[in-house]
């Protein structure tokens, strides 16, 4: 295949989003080999190249048509939406890199509602999203644009409050800050340039999307096996979340069968206890590595 028929995907070169992107692509079966510069991966078994860049550069690379696809956080896309309107499209949410953009302040800050933000200064590396939020809610607050280490702004008297990404909240706690209001929920998404892809690239993208969907379905699904009395099957099936018709295998004893079923929803201890109380026994719950419908 010609070089210009290789699909190019930009991903974050460092951090959880970059690690999650590489893991996902490898789970899709890509055999990736790094270039000497360590900023480029080439897939051996599919015509796909991976470019490692700063997350803020991914929308730019898509808008400039340098890359065909990108894996980036929704927070980055929405922050840069005013700069690159309608120049890329989100294809699928990927389920990792989950976080939220939130306003936070010192633990002693007396927060009642959004009106409490009036007259305050807010430090953020997401000034566009913050400006939009303040405007939509008629809040009169000033924005202090900071790139990196936003959480120390109140300690340094640079701003009263901050607007930053939060995942576990540990960083806020370590800096004596509390979360006040969530502006945006974010996760990694696969995005595509607005440019029409060639036939070869479109075919490769279709293969990749099928595999991504299979990986995501497998992550959410479990393979459940158990024994059950025949007369209890109807009741047991009602207890299984997100399942299709199970596979029933007769056992040597005539009053019981083996049941094999795929559940596409969470299987919790409570579910297993309910199955056991309904007559199921020898219950096994197994992870699914790959799935294609």
C-alpha cells in the first residue's frame, strides 16, 4: 500500500491519555513499532501510523489535515472549538481518561451557589470554556490564564479560585481546595478530520472502528457460567443484566442444565447472590478479551 494510503492517528505523547490510547490500539490487534525519534509508531499489520504529540496540538493537526484521526480529551476539543469550528468530528467515546472540569476554591471559601463567584478572580488553563460558562450564567468574574500548576494559584494570591481538571480530587485535597461546581464531564474520544478519506483509508478506518467497538463491548461484558435446575431457568434469566438468550447445555443429571451467557452490564456480588438464591450453583464470571457482533 502506498504511504499516502496509511491512516495517521495523533495521540498524546505522555500521561494517562497517551498510555490509554496505546493500550486501546494494541488491544485492537495493532503491532506497533516505534521510530528512532520515539515520536512515531508504525503498525506492521494494518496501514496505520501513530504520531505522538502534545494533546493541545491534536485539534490543530486535524484542522491542518496533517493527521486523519486523533484521540483526545473532550475538554481539549471544546476548549479549542472556537478556534477550529466544525473542522473535525467526534466518532466514538472511548471510555478512558475520564475527568471533569470544575471550579474549586480554598476549603474556607464560603460557597452557597454560583452567585458566590461574582467579583472573584479564577485561574485556569481553559479560559475559553470558563469564559463561556461565566457568560452563560451571568457571572461577573475575572479570568487569570495559567498554563500548568493551576492549583497553587490561590496560595500564591494569583487568584481567588481555580478552574481545572479533576479526576480523583487528590490534588485539590493536597492543596487545601474543595470542588465547587462541575462545568464539563470529559473522556477520551476518537475524532476525525473533516476531510473526506480515500477509499483505502476509509476501509482501514472501518476495520479499526469495528475492533474498537469490540474492545469496548468486551470491557463492559462478562461471560457467566453456572448450573441450574430446569424449572428455575425462567426466573434466573430475569436476574441476569443485559443478556441475550443463554446457551443451555444438558447435564448428566436430568434435573439440571449448564447455562452459558454473555452479560453486557455489570455483574456485581449482589447479582451472584440473587442467582444463587434462585437455584444457580457453581457460578463462574469470566472476563472477555475480544468480542465482535
